[in-house]
C-alpha cells in the first residue's frame, strides 16, 4: 500500500506496478476501498502495458484511465480506456505540466503553472517547503504540513485522511436515515413469482425445490456478514389487504361464497376475523388500525428479510403462510428483550446514538449466533405452507424467506396483554415514539361496558 496509496512526496513520479508485481502482491491484485454507509465497489489495479507507445514524447505520459465495469454475477472487470473515451469525447485532454501519478482516479485538466504551484502549499503556514511532510486531504484536496496540524501528527497517516474543515462539514450534516429503498418496478403476483424463481435457480444453479433450507440459511448470513458482496432482492412487504384483497375468504355482498368458503370466512383462524373476536381487546377500538386490526400481505423471494423487531404496543402477532417456500424465523423470549437491546447497542453504538428507536424501524439484522454468544437465548423454526407462527408480547423476532411465497399477518391482544401494553407506552414515552392507538381510550371503553367483556 505504501507506494500506491496517497503519497506525501507528491512531485516524485512513482513506478507503475508491473504484472509481476501485482501477481506477487495480493493487496495489489485486488485493492478494496470501503467508505462509510453503502458499500463501495472494489477497485482493481491495472498492470502497466509495457508495449504502450508514447504519443507525446515532450509532455508527461498519462496512464490509461481505469474504468470499472460491473458484470452480472457480481464480478468486477477492469478496462483501460483513453482519457478521451472517459470524457465521452466531449473535450480534448491537453497535457498539463503536472506530472501524472500512476493511480490518479480523476483527470486534472488545464492547470496553469500558478495554480499548479498553489495546489502544493500548506493551508496553515502558506509554505510549500518540506513537501515530504505535506499531507493531502482526501475530501477537498487541500494540503497540510503534518506539524502544522492541531494536534500535530508524528507521521503521514495510512488510509483515508480528512482535514479539520472536512471533518467539521461532515459532523454538521444531518444524520442519514437507515432503511430500504422502494423498488421502481411494479409486478403482478405471477411476474414477481417468475422473477423470484428464476433468480433463486440462477443463484444456486439448481432447481428451486432442490435447494436445501440449510444452504439458503448459511448463504443468507454469509451475505449479511460480507463487506465485499452486495445482493439485491425485492420484497412485497406490508401490502394492505383491504386494498389488494386477503388470502382468506372474506364475506362480501358483491361475491357469493361457497359453503366451504363461508365456513372459512367466519372462522376465528381467519386473520380478518381474529382481531375483532370478543376475546381480543382490540375489538373495543373502532378505527381500522392498518397492520394491527387489518391484515397485511407479504410476497417474498429468496433472501428477502424482516429485521429484528417487536410488534407495535408489544402486541401478539400471528402470521399464516398461505403457500410457497418456507419462511425461516428467529425468536427471542420477552424476558430477554432488554438483553438483546443492550447487546445490539453495545456492538453498534454509532447507529443507536443517532436513532435511539432504531429497533422499531425494522432495519437492523444481527446474526443469531452473535446474540447467543453474548448470552441472548434464540430459537428458530422453518414455517411451511399452511402453518401459523405466533409471536408473544415483546418477543423479538426476525427472519427471511427461502423463496417465492405468500403470507398474511395481523396483530391481536388478549386480556393478559393489558399490563404489557401499559408498560409499552411508558417505554414509548422514554423513546419519544408515537403510539399507534390510545391505550387510555381502550381502557376507558372497556371500563364503560364491563358487562360486555
């Protein structure tokens, strides 16, 4: 890294790495650069072509520009292109008197001598001497003597370095929200299924029904833990059943149901019916609380995930898998909820500092093995088609889909939930988190008609 990273001695041209150098040095073979936030693509080094003709013997020789091309399958291929190609032919590149370092990632154009000299002056003392002690900021390209900084640096630091001005600007930026992007493409159920099956078959190079659940699970957590690899999948999550239709038969004046459908339409196991049963205290709330009293639909594909979370107001949840490939679940009992939160905050403090209610935002994944190694009890299950999964009050859960499937979920609250619900709004107050419904209103309505309970 020393000879090809950022250099203090900027005015000395450095030797280009030959193919032999790159073969011998694994760091040069694939130099990875990572930034904060979203992962950046790995950058490779091109070996110098020893047969390159010098087109302009008078001016300094500029190396071919490095162009990164992304191929399907995640491979990164490197190509060299002329600077003119890189600029898409919009302008001719004139050689400047500035010597080109061999790994420049941008083209400096048309510098005058005055500008050139100006760019190698320390911003603190306005001197350009002791250039081996001049440090280049990776943010704004200003130069600083390491002994002019407060506090002074003993030597040129390795890796990325930013000047005090850039650090200050970064600190003043508003915190970035974490979360998933909304997909731009719209699907029918059939077109989504075709895409999902095709993706899984191509990814594992075998028919979808032959891929073992253990293999998908192992690969899912490998990808989550990998810094180098990005895999993008889509998830039809939180789809409103009132708008798009439930997977259960629903009594409707517009449509005549068969006797069998009528039986299912009125069954307590129908997720449209369960939240309003007399034993569910949510039936005392008049409003249709989306996702709590009204089911949401979930159309999954392989690796589509739901992150660690507990339900709104610490209610129960029930999830039914109508059809398709299994859904893998991980659960933590309510007694260990605070322990899980402590472990996550301990391991990722910077995330929670900016967003204290991060675990309510369904954007945080952590390997169950990591949690267990810190003493958090975790259980798991594969939910198959035709099976229900129920989560209890304040029981953290997360998971992912094994492939193309269709599920429906809703919340419910039995009488034993009432103390937990009260405790939850005290917790929300400390987090400054809004309630989904008024717990006090629910209690008052129940107290107003005790004979109906």
